[in-house]
C-alpha cells in the first residue's frame, strides 16, 4: 500500500488493537507508550473505546457489570514523519508476532500549537 505521508513533516501513527493485547507480559498499549517515551517520540495518547469491531468481526462493547473487558484501544503517537516511520519499523516484527490482530495507520498532520507546561 502506498504511503501518503511522504513530504509531510509531521504525522500521526495510530495502532488500533484491544485493551487485553500483550507483548510479552506487558499490555500492548503500556509497552508501546513506554518504548516510545524511551525512543524520544514527541507524544503519545491511549484512547479506550466503548464499542467497536475489527478484523475478527466480533463486536465488543463496555458493560458496567463486567470486571474485565476486552475493548478497542487506539494508541496514537505524534512526531516528525521520519521518526514515526523509524519507530514503526522497530516495532513491526513484534506486532506481526502477536497472536491477536491490529491495524496500523499513519497520516500527515499539522501541529498548530505545542506548548510545554510549567
């Protein structure tokens, strides 16, 4: 598939998976955010969905009476396109090796404001 981020200085890398997916003994989202932080990626956020489905075609939804939930999660990273492409190349084998499915996208973005807190 052709990448559309070429020529774009900044991008947003998104990994869509499940809250229960793991790499080794760590939850996938925790593993990736901690790795991105160590690698100097500018920022990351994890979004937990309340309902969704993926390539398994099983609809998952949040129910208040369930203690453990398998819900959709989006792990998002924002940085320079080149840094995100390098980061993805470093994690691709681990994602491919997972027993569960995921979806990875990268798209160009514009940063309008990046202000550090005090």
